[in-house]
C-alpha cells in the first residue's frame, strides 16, 4: 500500500480491499476517490492544479497591475517587494502576466481537449459499436493519420490563417483525438457484448440511445483518465507553438509566450525564464500525476503505455 | 512477411499522396502569395514572375505538373531564394538535422533503456524511484524550458559550451542532450514496464537455474522481450524528434531543416514548404515501416496480416 508514492504502483495496489464495510454502500466513484486520496502524488497533483487554476482565475483581479500595463522607467527589475516575481523589459509585472497567461494556457488546454474529446469519443464509439467493415475502414484511417506529421500541419495552419486563438485550439484538438478514438473503440467493443446492452436492444431502443445512454456512461472511467492526460499534452503543444512565435501573440500572455520571452532575455534577466518555466512544468507534472493516479484509482488497464 | 511489408508500403503510399495533395491545396488557398511581401512589384513584373513559376496556369494544371516533376524527384525551384532549387536547399540542410536527430535518438535510447532496466531489476529500491522520477520530470518539463535553462547554467554561467552555433563537436552536446532526454523519459518508463513483465516469466527462471549470471540473464534473455514496448514507441519518438528539432534548432541557432521549414512557411515559399513536408512525411513513414518490420521480427506474436 505504501507503493502509492510511486507513479506506477504495482498491480496489487490496484486491488486494494477497502477499509469501509460494504454496508455503507460505497459507490464505484466513492471507492475511486478513496483510492485516489491514498495516492500521495496524485493527491498532491490535484491540489496543485486546483490552487494554480484558482490563482490564475482570481489573481489578476487582486493585483494592482494590469497584464499589459507597462512601466518603461522601471524596465526589467528582479523580484522585489512591489513586484514579487519582478518585471520584464517593458516594466510589466511578471506575476500578473504569469497568472493571466495561465488563464490563456489553461483555457486553450481545456477547449482543445474538449474538441479532441468530442471527436474521439463519437468516432471511437461509432467504430466500436458497428464493428465489421465500417470499423476496419475507420480504424485504418486512424492508423494512416497516426503516421502523418501533424504538428507540421498545425504549424502551417497557424502561419497561413493568422494566429487566431480559436483556430489554435480547433487545430490542436483535431490533432489530439486519435488516441481517444482508439481507447473508446476498444472499450465500446468490450461493453457492447454485455448482457445489459442485449437487454436494451430487446427493449427496442435505437442505436443512438444505446450508444450514448447505455454504453458511454459505462466507459466513463477510461474517458476521464485519458482526458486528464490529454490536457497536459495539449498545453504542451500550445506552448510549443507559442514558443515558435506561432501561437498566442504578445501583448497577450500565455505560458508559452512568457517562456519564449524569458529564453530570449535569460542572459541578463533570469527570472523571466525561471518563474514561467517552473510554473508551467509544475502544472504539467501535476496533471500527469493526477492522470496516472486516476488511472490506478479507476482501475483502468494501462492503455496508453 | 513479404505480404506484410508490401501492404504497409502501399498504405504509406496512399498516406503520402494524401499529405502531398492536402498540403498543395492548403498552401494555395491561403491569403497572400510568395511575392506579396516584396515592395514595389509592378503588376507587369508580378505577371512575369507568376508566369516564370507557372503560377498563372489553372490550379489543377499546376497540381499535375507538380506531381509529374515530383515523380522524377524534382521538388521545383524555390520562390524566395532565386536560382536555388528546393532539392539543393534541402540537401544542404538535411545532414545537419539528421546528425542532430541521430545523436538525440542515441542519447534517448542509451539513457532510457539503461535507466529503465536498472529500475526494473532493482524494483522499489531508491534507484527505481530515482529513475521513475526522472521519467516523470522528463515527460513534464518541455524541451523549450530545459534547453534555455541548460544554456543558462552550462554555457553562460559555467562557460563549458557555446550558447549557440553548430561548428565544433562540443556544439553537438547540449542540443543532442536536451532533445534526447525528452525521449529518454518515456523510453525508460516503457523499458521498466516491459522488463518487469518479462522478468517474471519461466524462461528467465530457467536461465537463472542454468547458472547464468544476473547480468547475462538481463542483457541476453530479458532485454529482447522487454524492449518490445520501446520498439513500438520508436515510430512516434522519431516523428517527435523530427518536429522537436524545430524548437532545438531555434534555441541553439542550428542551420537545419526545422528552422528552414518555419521560415519558409512565414515566407510563403510554396515549393519549399511542400518539399519540406514531403521530406518529413517520407522520413516518418519509412521509419514507421522499419519499426513495424523490426517489431514483427522481434515478436512472432505480432500478427503479420495487417
């Protein structure tokens, strides 16, 4: 049980017998929550993500500075009492830009993940439910798309159609749905053979109703786990694009933009790179641990590795 | 086996054709052309330029022309570098990117497999925790954070390396390390998982019973099976290293294809963009094919009828 501190708990930790007696009527989700709480790293990740999110949402309102408010007389100053994380070369407060950038990065992460989630779940569910030739064709298409250099297309899209933030997360979402489709398909194939689906069929329910009302709720676990793991991947892609100058554009702020700016000026002003880099890495770290912890807590067989 | 390779090869050709067509038309349907940036181009000169590059012909004609010359291995002239063909430009930059990619892949494999194996053999020891933490850090801390930080510490403060450039062998160290570490992390996790599964199996017990040393058991008997997950990851890893080199080439100012690609997209150098995309696509698909074959060879259980 102490193995909970490792990112890959041994198999026996997954079959943890619960301390509570069964009469208390623990639901599946309650059990999962208890298991998650025992996993220190995942629990830490949950708290960290929560705190960072709240700070990014609330923080900019509490700060006396605006994210694009310049103070050219001050210029770049190191961390001090007035500007806790220092200022950039235009005298903008780094803390407020960091928090504001966090909003953008997290928003892109959530929105693009939602796009990927929607496409992937519908595509995977249809392929898995119908099976046969339609499934073979759909999954072969996914195989082919897997082998395409997608980041290159995202770069082209961003260059050609202007650096528009809506387009940014649609493009990222369109890239990241493939794995979700594969996972959902294999889960649907397993669930659709179960008896309650047979029962639903014999009650004369339509296919759409069976897929969305009966099958999908039963594979929510893997979907939640993989969604949690998609968010950091998407945020990484956004930051990658912004780092190349193709994503979010200054004076707007995002973690990618701040890291790019910091990397250019780190020689003299180390804080411009260190704080954004640390915050971004900590967030990705926490989300990855949370996803791993959820995978163990919801007892999802490792489908990613 | 031959049937397997042929079917995968045909599949790659279809995908390649899709990539070429999609890129060709995407590039053409965007606002702005390669000559819009140039100041004071009279309509007459513009017409001449467009006639010179065949841009005045109907689109379908341009498309067929392009496919025709592509079949002969000709990627056409560059729009932005007069008198240079795309073939020349790419051949010029390819060795640099290839060297960076191979060095990084070497770092990733050596570091990842070693750490992963040690973690599996000494499971739940401090070495295992160290290796697992390294894996998580490597996955979570992006190259564009690690890269500049390493430059700041090792190049600027300690003065061990040049902060940028691609001249001496020492200039290869930091870029290859940064890009390699990013892929060593997932490889170490996959190796650990694969090795843990294999080390429980009967043939390992047999090898031990026959008195083979622990080192020999691990390296000769367990690794072949334990590395299967790593092999299947190599396709995505190589693709990632190729695109990851965009960032690395930008950070370290390395004159490779990645930087050229980003620039050519900004310049709307149609033929250079297309040529680069085709080159990447061919590389990625060829490597995926190799990976599939190696995987089939290593594990007879992988079905060959795909």
